[in-house]
């Protein structure tokens, strides 16, 4: 578990370092080095799990298994590539006068604070500490949302804080109920250890676990962006710095869904029923359809893709709710390709907004003529997230459709309707932004699009052929989550 400890210590040290020196020139490169080290530690941790299986620390404080280790690697990778993008982006924002040295220190410090919270969510074995880590991630991102200190950003930060605060309070009450149920079968010290809970799930009071899960789903569902608890997400994306939008959509939403799935596994073991899955399917499908409709009403490019995130998180929640091995495998794949694609899209969105000097969709035009790399990046990224073949999002959505046809065929038309609505909503806005008439005086900006290229190439690769090692990884996680044979 040495790799896990170093993974947690590095961003924690980064919080202090950047709070003191985050205003200095070339500080973005140091941020990249912090995240590169974290990625190396995550790969070391993945190798340990591959060789030794599930890892549990002394005292049952930390757990790394086939489910969370792939999310740890994904989190570290997206954290690194987003830091590569954010270095020139934040430098440009400072040159424009939108950021002072003090706020730049705050940005880099909270970036590392957010990464620490995400790693803690994924590595902790204690359901109470998981709740604390999710709250820490909320506090870090609230400060990032309000970074520009405009009236709109402050309003968005307060909405984010209040809605997610109410949501996280629901999750806390669910955790208290879980603790109460666990105290009937375990000692107080390890009552909330997930490994203890899952081993004794059949002895837990099923009625208490069902009530606990309702609060957990509502609480963590707020962080996922499930309808009707989603209102904070579009505002937070549109008013905060673009690198924050990339990690919010690419990482935070995944980790909140991870927390819900961990709790679902406990409820399934305690009740021997599918009640938790039905709740997830209901909330997930509703979120998927509502977000697909709202895509047609957006006037802000960041809000447009934030509703796309709600749509895809709804689809993942629905797939995990089905609970079959096929659906679980599809959900894990979709979680991966969505994180890679959406973080890449927000990189291009950030540069598109800098080129146009606005985030208003009707004023962003002619990107492919002003800066072809940004225009093509946005176009290909949109094709990818809309589910066009041969990219990985098409593969994962197709697998979710097949799983639905196998288990709940009467729901298949709703999924097809949502996919069609989302595709139309995206392209009615993207086409004029990329190919429209270029405004006079519009100039290219300094851009680092290597993260976009790397992410989209990976998503294309996963659409053409899933590597055997990754497939085996997903299969092991599928066995753990669904409790049945893999594909």
C-alpha cells in the first residue's frame, strides 16, 4: 500500500506548496510534475493489484480492488492531461487581467486539494471517510467555481454549495443509518469498513439498508447530477475556469457514482432484491431523457456540454442499476470513455471561448478558419460524445442498448429517443460554431491540444478494439459489482 500512501501525500503536499508559491512564473509546469508523479503511483498501485489481488491496509483504513483501481488510474491520467492544458490557459487568463496572483495561488492549491479528495474517495475503506472526502471535494470546487469573483460566478458557487450541501447532508444521514445497521453485527471501530460490511451484508437489517440507500442515492446523486438535483452543475461549469469543468465532468461525477455503486452492492447483499437497482434505473433514465431535451435550449457552450454530462451520467446510473454482468461491463466502459472524451471537449471549449471572447454559442463562429486545431478538436470531440462510430462512446452505448434489450426490452425505445435527441441538440449548435462565418478581427490563441489528441486517440482505440488487459480488468470489476460470472 506504499503507492496508495504516496498517491495521497503528493497532492496534499501540493496544496501547501501552491498556496505559498502558486503565483510564480512557470508554476503550471510544476503542477504538471505533481500530477505526473501521481499517475506513476497509480500505475504502481494497479500493478500491485494485478499481481496480488485486492489490497487492504492494516487497520482496514484503505482498500484497493479491481473496481476502484482502474478509476484511480483514470483519475490520475485525466488530472495530468488537464494540468497540461491548464498551464497555458491560466497564463492567458492572468495576462487578460481576469486573475490576480492571489487567485492563481488559490487555483493551483485547490486543484491539488480536489485531486487529494478524489484519491481519498477512491482509496478509503471507510464509508464515513468517503463521505468526508466527497464534502472536501465540494469545498475545493466551490472555491474554484467562484475564482473569477464575478457576480455570476459567486451566484453559481453559492448555488453549488447550497444544493450539494443539502445533498451531502442526505448522504450523511444515509451513512448514519448504515452505521446503525452495522453496529448490530460489528464493533464500533470497524462498523463502517466496507470490507466488513460486504462480508456480513446478509446479516444487515434489509429495511434499514433500503432507507439508507434512498438517502445515499439522493445525496450522492446530487453530486452525480441526477435530475431533479442537477441545477448546480450547468452553472458551476459555465462560470468557473475551464480546467475545473474538465475535472468536474471527467472525475467528480464518476466518484459520486462510485459511492452509489458501493452502497448498492451492500443493499443487494442485505435484501437479496433489486430495489436499489430499480431506483438507480428510474433516476438514471429520467436524467438521461431530461438532459437530452435541455440540450436544445442552451445558449452557453459550457452549459451545453454540462447537460451532455448529465445525460451520460444518467445512462451510466441506469446501466449500473440493471445489475447484469453485461450492463455492468458496459457501464464501466462508458465511464472510462466519457471521462476521456468530455475532459478533451472542455479543453477545446475553453480555447474556443478564448478565441471568441465569449461563451455565448451564437457569437462563437468560424473556429475552423481562425484556429483549425481547435475547430477540428471541437468537431471530432462532439462526434465522439454524440456516439458516432467507430469511437468508444458508440461501443459502450451500443452495449448498454444490448443489455437493455436483453433484460428490459420495453425500455429500449426510451434510450434510442434520448440518444437521438442528444445528437440533434449537440449538432444544431456545434455546426455553426465550427463552420460559420468568421468574425472580423478574430485571432488564434496559445493552445496546447495534446491532451485532446491523446484522449480522442484512446477513445478511438477503445472503440475499435478493447485491449485484453483492460477487458480482463473490467471483467474482474464486473464480478465484484454484480456478484456473478463475467462476459
